[in-house]
C-alpha cells in the first residue's frame, strides 16, 4: 500500500507539489502559533520571552472565570452565535432552492448577481452603509418611519438593536455567496428523480421536500458542523467596528474583550487564557456535533 502511494506520488509529483503551498501556510500561520498558547499558563513578559516567563498554572483562567464580566461576555457571545445560526444558516439554503426552482434564466441571473455582490464589499463599507441608512436624522430607515408618524430611532447606539443589525446585515452580505455550494449540490441531483416525482403527481413543494432537500442534506450537515466548529467566533472585526460605549453591554463579546484587554492594555497572558477558552469550547462542540452526525447520518467530517 505504501509502495503504491509512493509510486503514485512520484508519477504525479507536480500535483503533490501544489499541496506544499497550503501545507506551509497552515504550518506557519495555524500550527506554529500554537507554541504561544503556553503564555496562558504563564506570567508572560515580553522582555523575558515566552520560554523564560514564569509558570503560574491556571491563575489566569481562574481570574477570567471569576471576573464579574465573564457571564456577560459569555452570554453575549453565545446568544449572538445562536441568533446568527437560527437566522443566517437556513437563508442561503432557501435562496439556493429559490434560484434552482426559478424558470426564468434572466431573473435567475439577476437574482444571483444581486445577492452575490454584497459579499465583495469590505466590512468598513458595510458599517459605513449601516451608519448612513440608520442615521437618526438623515437615514433612509428613519425617514420611512417618519412618514408613518413614528419617532426616529438611533439604531446604531441602541444596545437592544445591536444583534439584529449585526445578524441582518450579515445575512444580506453573505447569503448569496453561501448559496453557491447548495446550488452546486442541487445541480448534481439526478433529474430523473424530479421527473419520477412529477409523474407521481408531486407538486413543486413536494418535489422540493422529497427530492431537493434530501439531495443536499449531506452538504447541509457538513456546513452545519463547520459552522458549529466556529460557534464562539462570531465576527470579531464587525462586532468591534459596530461597538460604541452605549451598545457595549450587548456588543462586547469574548473576541473583542481579548483584543481590547490583550492588545490595547498589554494583558497578554490573561487574554490568552480567555482566547484559549474560546477555542476549547469550539473544539468540544465540533467533536460532539460531528460524532452525533456520524451516528445519526452517513455524513460527517471524519
């Protein structure tokens, strides 16, 4: 077996050489930085370096877990992730089904282009658009509210609106791009299955329910597992850009806390412990969901 693999690699060495680029990238930017995780268990001093800093065990974890803001940070992170999952995960699937079932090629192309383009806008542009459209005085949304006799709302500075704006704008920006993989899965379904269902008298909704959805179910499961694997990583850059002192009670998540306390205040070991906690939760959730999917279905990451 090893001899066959070696011969195959030598025969197609050019293709295997292409693997070196992503492998080097992962080693340099993903695996090598794990060496620095030990500062979560040390009193790290830049002058002493990682290796020579003194070990303190779980001191920083205990400090983080016992802090008065721990539960607020955890709740903000988990609730934002759950909101994003409930609202954001199904919409690309529904959009892909809509595009797939649209008979007009012209409308299908227009819909695809209209939903894909926001993905290529930078977060800075997205946040700028939100500030313009939601401005309490000149914003389009508040102008519409004024037509109906409603008072203006300062959406970007209302803590209770943060998660809705965060998730809603994220869905608008990414639903088209996220639907691409589902469209690819839909295109691989055998057309004779649709013809057989139609001959049996199945309506369009029945064909979607009994042919389309089962056909893309493995793809849905894999992408769901991947999203659960980043459960605690809910968009640090966007949350930071949208954050202000007024909405901080809802917008301050573990990732923004790590940035502000670790990078800006220089508490490296303390925030390394908080970041490691974040990653461990993601890893455990990934193992649990992947294991459950493997037991219940034939689709899983491994």
